[in-house]
C-alpha cells in the first residue's frame, strides 16, 4: 500500500527561533504592526510504501529521530493518510 | 482580539525541490528504502491582533504575497484560530 505522510517539525517552546525573530522584524518593517510573534518550522511531505499504518508510523518516528528532526530542540507531529 | 495563524508554504508541484531530493537520498542511504518522494516546505505560526477574522485573513494574504512566500514558485494555505 502507498501512504502519504505530513510531518510538522517545530522548535520546542523556549528555544530561540532566530529565523522567526528576523521574519517578525521584517513584517513589522513593512507595516504589519499587529504581528506579535512568529515561529518558523518545517513541513515535510513523504510518499512511501508500507504494509500497515503501524509499520509506517514506526518508520516515520525513526526517520524523525534519526534524520528529519533534531529531538534535542525540535518537536514533531505527523498525519498519515492512505493514497 | 488575538489570533493564531498557521501558514503552510509549499513549492508548487512541478517545481524542483532540491532540499526534498537531498533528504530523500539521505533517507535511502540510512536504510529507509520504502520512501518514494520527499517534498519540503515551511510552516509559519503567527500570533497577531485583529478586529475580525476577515481583517486577519486580508493581512495574512498580503504578508504571504509580499514576504513569507514566493508566489512564483510557492503556494500557501492557512488556518486562522482565535486565541
């Protein structure tokens, strides 16, 4: 079976988000005065083969821990859908 | 009122995703043979002030077109929630 997985990776709250801060400043500078906070993360979409949802979930968790996210400073959540 | 907005920015389909391709190769190299495609986008979370959902929506569209996304090669979708 084919699966589509959407992974959201965000910096843990409390971790300084330099890219978010820079974007916030840039938004204020071009006139968006009402913005109070900006946090920037990654959005990863994968297509993969797998026999079951459980197998796919195991793979995704492993990928995130080994390569896609940095578990020290980032949290990840994912949605798995059948294709 | 305070609002929380979640913006997903993805490369348009057809646009070469170099970062996605590199991540795909890296996943294959460390043993995730079942991955078929990887696309990488941005996830932006904003907190902002606004009188109404319509006003916030207008601001978000403008921010995406002017700064957050590159409308030539990227598409964006957003979800607006009250805080």
